[in-house]
């Protein structure tokens, strides 16, 4: 199974877990598995059926948005990270 690292602000919705084993062949499938395991997380990363614009999913060092978006393939041993964008001024 792939693993996905959860950022500290979102761990309140994953029972404090920082790394979660997930299954799926694409980013979309991995996130569906993640939110099936932790339904309270869903509204914090999705807006309806779309990934929120400020939520980035990295596979290794590559942003999935720069590859094939939600259709980006995920290897069984992949290391993913959710990285929310930070705004400031």
C-alpha cells in the first residue's frame, strides 16, 4: 500500500495519525480511500467533488497537479504528502 503524510493542521481529522496507508491506482482513488477511512477529513480537502484549490498532493517530490492531476498514477509503494498552500501578506 502507498502511504500518505498528513499535515499537522489536518491530523485532528485523522485521529492524530501523521502517516496513513492508502490504496488506489490514481491520486483520486488514494484520496477516496483516505476519506473513506477518515470521513471528517473530506470537507477540508474537497469542495464538493473537486479537490480544493489550495490543497496540493505530492507524489515524492512531484506535485500531482503538474502531472495528470487526479488521474496521476500512484505506485503501490508510493510516498504521498498533502500540502496545503499557505497565503500571507
